[in-house]
C-alpha cells in the first residue's frame, strides 16, 4: 500500500526531522516535532540525539508510553513500501541500533523489551526480552592495511582468514 504525499508534505517532514535530530529536548521538543511529522506517539517518550525515524513514512512508526530511544538509533518503517514499527510501553532501544521492516511487515518491540547497543532488528521482539548482537570476533589477519592508497582488490587479497585454532590469537 503506497501512501501518496504532496511534495510540500515530504519536504516539511524532512525539515522537521532534521531539526528534531539537532535540537535539545529529548522528552519535549523532539517528540513534539516528530508528532508534527506524523509519528504516532502515545504518552511520554525519550528520543535521544541524532535519532532517525523514517522520513518517507513517519506515520508508520508508533511509540507507546515510556519508550526510550537512545542516541543514533535508526528506525526504517519501509523497504519498497510501508510496513509498521511499534515500540510498546517501557521498551528501551540501545544506542546505534537499527530497526527495519519491509513492505506490509509489522515489527513489534514488546512491552518492557530491551534492545542492546548496536543491534539490528528485522523481526518482532517479545515483551520483557533483552536482545543483543553477537560479540565481535577476529575473522582474518590483515596483511595489507586498508589505507587511502590501497585498492580494495589489494586489501581483500591481503586478508588471511583465521582458522579455528587461531581465533584466540
């Protein structure tokens, strides 16, 4: 289902969004600006610095009471058409997390759920559940540093995958 919007509405959404990402007021001014854009905000919420709430379909993002969205979170409610992202009461989204849904999909972050720092969410998260990304781990030894002067082909050729015996080194 495509939602047709005027050029004026699309441009004003982006201007309000840009302002909301820059100004102070995590519990006051930012939620107010996002409401003007069409984000459905029910109750009081916390929206951190540089939070990206879908530009094209802000009305497909729904935030319930006492939701906390940490800095630099990205919420995209569309991929080739609008879906919906619903953050239920008391949900917490950690810094630098991404929530992304596709056309027709509904992603629901359940009541009291906690999304760990740097998580990528493409499916529902049950209520009162904490999710976190896998820990980072070494995957290759770099023989050719990736610098401004290094071609990508040379860099890739200089990677030596670590075997199971080398993972701890």
